[in-house]
C-alpha cells in the first residue's frame, strides 16, 4: 500500500508509522519532525546479519553511520551485534560516547587528521581503513609514539563503474578515495605497510558507490578484490585476512524502484568470494559489508506542516512547508526524488500536481518536484517518505533554522532520540 510496510493507515484515516498515528506524533513533538520505525531498523539489521551467517559464515555486517549517526542508533546497532563504520572524529566520538564496542569499529575517510587518528588509536578502534601513503605514515608514527600496534585495511579503487549519481560513485580511478588497483598503487602501499613498525596489515576495502540497484558491479568488485588478495599472496607471500566490500545497496524511494532484496546481495557476493578463493587456493577471508542507507532510509519519514500554497496559473503550484533543504538537502544536491503523502488523507485521490518547497532562501529549495497529491491547505501535514538516511545526517542550520528532532517508534511507543534544536542551541558557540 505504501512504500514500506512500517507505514499504515488507521481508523481516523491518518497515516501511521510503527502503528502510531503520525498526526498525534506531530502534535506531541511539533514539525518538522523526523520519525523512524526502530523495529524496522532492527529487522533490516537482522536480514543482513542472518544472511551473512547463512551464506558465508565468516563475516560481520557494519552499519555505515554516515547515513544517520547519533547515540541512540549506535546503541541499537550494538544491541543487534553489528559493527560500525565511522568516517570522522565526530562519528567516532558519538560511538565512543554511546559505549559502542571499539573492536567492531572501522574508521574510514580520505583525509583523516592527526587528531582524529590519535582519538582512534587512544580508543583502540578495531580497524583503521587507510586511504593513502601519507595517512599510513602518520598513523605508523602515532602508533609508535604510543607503543601500540594498529590493525589496518586499505581503501582500494577497484576500477568499477557503478550506475548511480556521479557524486556518490566512488569506485573509479578518478576518485579521491583510496589507491588504485590497476596502476599497482594498491600493491605498493601494502608492501610498504608490511615494512612499517606498529602497523598490522589485516585487510583490503572497497566501496563502489551508493544507491546502486544492479547486483553485477558488486559481484565484479568481489571478484576483483578476492583476486587481488590472491595476487598479493602469490607475489609477496602476504596474507590478507579481511575483505571489506563496502555498502551502497539501493533502496526504494519511489514505488517504481525495484531494489534487490538485501539478503540476495550477501548471497551472491558470498558465492563469488568463495568461488574465487577456491580457484586460487586461498583461505576464505573474513568478509565485511557496510550498508547504511538500506538499514535506516526505509524506516524514516519526515513530517511537515503546510504553510503557503501558491498557485501560479498555467505554471506550477508551490506547497511550502516548514522545513526544506536544511533538513533534506538531497534534492538540491542530487535531484533526488521522493514520494510524499498527506498525513490526514494518505490514500486520497491525487488530483493535483504540486511542488513541495521548503522555507529556505533558495529557489532550489525543493523537497519533491511535481508530485500528484490530494488537495492541501495551510495547516495540513505532509510526510515525505524514506528519509531515514542522509537527511538528519546531512541537515544544516542554513538560514539559522534549527534541526528537527528525531523520534523513534518501537512497540507502539515513541521515544525522543534527538531533541529539537532551540534558538539558544543555534547560538551555543557564538561569542
Ligand atoms: N562504506 C563507505 C566507505 C561509504 O563511503 C559509504 C557511503 C557506505 C559504506 C554506505 O553506503 P550506503 O549503504 O549508505 O549507500 N549522501 C549521499 C550518499 C553518500 C554515500 C557516501 N558513502 C546520498 O544522500 O545519497
């Protein structure tokens, strides 16, 4: 009926999430409001985790916290027995403060600072995913100064074209992330790392992009990377124990989207790694996957209150809401498309095509362009669907608009995970 099964409709003809009335939640917490179905997030975690156990065995699924990071989600992911991908000192600090088991944390990033690496080493982060030679040298000297040995993976560009938005495609040679496979750069950094004190070479990592629907680029990446592990062993006798294949699995933003079921990815990729390992006489590496979007996006919606409705005859009707690019910059950044529903009339006849616009001082501040909706007026509530990933985490205070709260729904109870920012919060660091 709706995009995801965590949404429904109740006897008042209102939209529900996790069985709770969205209009009631909007009343209680105000709008704009991010709502997330915690049970759905847990279900998604379990699909990945169970598939890894069933199809491969020796693996760990990490949640990519860039999709949505806060203490609440870190605690939830820890309870689900997953690992965590962090990509900055801030994400790492969030995980530390949530009490996340540090041995299951993988620290990514193409330009980690000495301060961030020091925080990671001091807190015994499980793995650092090294991006380049200068980072490797910096990390080795930090580890040495603290008499510690750090376990590393290397970010590799496998040279794969994934069909997605250019800004979120990362596996090609022309990418700022990692070292290239085909130029020999990847092999060189691994050999060099072996010669460094306080560095333990554990694995290799790749991530080919995000919101990818095809399964083939993932299989190709798995094949190339496993082959590379075998090459490194044959040529240099270096054993690579871990293969991290990143995230990037596409989700359903529109009812016309047709993503591959999550467990199918794991099944198919596991098959490829096993095949190549067998052919090349390789001990099976431990595999890691790092989904972010596919765990949280489908579980989230954003609720807005309609304000001005502006009809420009023969051109367009703008329905302006009380949020916008400050809480969801994905349209302005990538031209992303979303579905939306009127909270008090979710299945009503969609008789008018409108553009849902935000309240920021930019013409491009649009949430959904040209969507057919039932007629709306000021005061009505609109929910934009599948906003659980890369919305709160990419929100800004542009125009000094405060970030909305995040409310988690579980077992028909709503819990605040992140408070709404106040005007005082906005000025917290002003002198
Ligand atoms: N691992 C690495 C190293 C990554 O760079 C990413 C995403 C992931 C895992 C998780 O990918 P996911 O499963 O969430 O697709 N802001 C963009 C998405 C940027 C993704 C960046 N890296 C958007 O809103 O579409």
